[in-house]
C-alpha cells in the first residue's frame, strides 16, 4: 500500500510539472548552463548573483538534453524527484523508524512546493533532511552509524553551498542538542566537521576557479542587492509564513505533550530557524521559506499521527495545498500572455530590459527562443535606483557607477548579439526610457521598431522588433 501511494505521489508530481513551466529562476539557470556548455565563463560573461554550486545544480539536465534531444526541463523534474526520494530514504534509515507514512512525507516535499519546485531552496531542503534526522537521533541520546554521519555531512555541505544562510538553522539545532545533553559535543559533531571540511574545499575552488565571484559579484550584491528588503511586518504577514506559526502554535497547545518527545523539538527549532533565515534575507519570496514551510507541515503531520489525531493534519495539509493548487489552476487557465510572441516564429534571439527576471523566464524556453542577456535582470541598476532615493550625497557616486555598469553590459549584449526582439518593461518604471538615456543604447534601439504592447505580470511589455 505504501509503495502504491508513493507511486501516485511521484506520478502526480511528474504530470503537474509537465503541465506547467518551471519557476523563472530555474529557467534562467538552465539557460546559464547552456551558455557555460557553449564556452562562456561564469561571473565574467555571465553576471549571476548565486554561488557556483547553486548554478551548477542545473548542469546535468542541460548535459542530458544535449545527449538525448529531450528538453532539460524533463530531466529537472526527474532529478528533483529522485533527489527528494533519496533524501527521504537516507532520513528514514538514519532515524531507524518511520514516524510518518513515506507517501505523506513525499507529498509534502514534492507536491506542496508547486510554484517553488526545483528551486535552489528545494535542493537545500533535501540536503538538510538527513542531517536533521541525525540531529534527532543525537537528541535522543543514540549513537549514529558512520554512514549516517557521512550522509548528513555531505547533505549539510550541499545545503550550505547552495544557501549559506542555513548555517543559522545548524547553530540553533546544535545549541538545542548542547542544552539537552548538557555538553558542547553536539556543536562539534562529526557531521559538522565533515561539512566544514567540504565547504572549505569548496571555498578554495571558488577562489581559484571563480575569483570574479569574490571580487565583483559579492561586493556588488552586498551593497545594492542585500539592502533591498521588504518591511519586517510585511515579511511576517506573508501567507507562506502562516504555516510556520501554525506548526509552532499547535506544538504549544494541542500537541504540547507529543511535541516534547521523540526529538520533535529538533524539528520545531529547525522550522523556527528557517523562519529566521527567511527574515534575514528579507525579500518575502515564498521559496525562501520553502524549507521552513515543508518542515512545518511535516511536523504537524508527525504530531497528528503520533496522537492518532489525523483530522487536524489533514486539514492543515489541505490548507497548505490551496495556494499551490490555485496557482496551478490559474497557470493552466490563463497561459502566459507573452506566449503571444510565438507569432514571430521560433528560434529567435531576445533581449530583456527590466528589473523582473520573470518577464523573460521561463517564457523564452517555452518559445524555443534564446535569451541574450548576460544578467538575469538589471539587478545592479535596480538596486542603485531604489537606494538612491534615500542615499547620502557621498553614496550617490557609487550607486551611479553600478547603474552605469548595467548600461555598459546591456550595450555590450545588444551590440554582440543583435537580438531579433527586445522586450522592455514600460509600466510603472519605464525601463525603455531609462535605456534610451544612454546614447549608445538609443542608437542601437533606433534600429528597432515598436511592434506590440503586451500586458503581463502586472506590467506592460513593449516589444521592439529589429528592422
């Protein structure tokens, strides 16, 4: 029965993500890996803000696409499902028991993140789960086996290489273990040392192979990307954060006794740590809290099964699924308006002038077109423009330099590739007008004619076609 239920979860996951496009970030990083296969260089030819491991996560699907001719998106779906199931299997073996039916756990980590599927945080969650299972064993005073320590250390290193912010979660859980055992040993556990060694080697690799990431990308991101934050109250009131509050509330009330046994405090503290990671990043995006919401639903379900109170977890699961299901139905009922660009034909080259990565991704892959931008969006100019509103006089020259750097890169992209179409975001902040302020870009765009205006994503895209 468990095998049949698990098969249903896997097949449903495949069918859902064959029906809808992958998230914009995933589509962009697939295109980045295409360019890397073609000989371009990360952080030089392509100015990406994510560390190398987060980018390389999507290299295998592109390699398989080139070997087989089957779209990389199909391999992303299979890779994500396979990695998730491997993570669950390692976690279950580490725990030595199933505290939750495997099909339900698989549904939580594979089906619930519909609009965050295959994001970097999704893989970070998979890396954290075996480590979390090991932390639960240690919390109960058990001595884990060597293979479990190795699996947890590798998974932890993968998660932190993708998103270093999750070190906050590691520290919080380790401190909980230290308090429980009245010893500092949980902080210096073998899996932590293994992860630290692997991350140190990874850091050396970055310094040698990707020096521009350290000298160009990180300084720019820290100055003009990191400071762009949503208001803290708005962050706390985002719908995806409610699941975390609900898990903590149920643990403190309805499931209070159960929440203090079977190492459940480890899961709850990790969930709270993920919420803090989300607040530290400050962007408010649902996928930034994906590990936290997934752990919250797993915790609620586990507590419910432990108390034989299935009704509450079932209702929580239904509530958790509603946003994703609405997003799925909306996506299927109202296809991306920019798919109208297929009337120009397939295999075109496209340039985007916007602050929104979602305007050209994943639609350019759906159209079979090629995006020529060497940045996911004009992230440096966006940060500079926003921060300039409140900047001191002595800060403005540096911000202007970042804005000019984005104009230089856009000029280089337009000159080098001479795209067939230019898509410019022109509602709200007029990025086309911003681009034309540079005489070089204005001269290039004079070779294009305005062909259409397409409302999409709450804005309008002006389509320029090369004369």
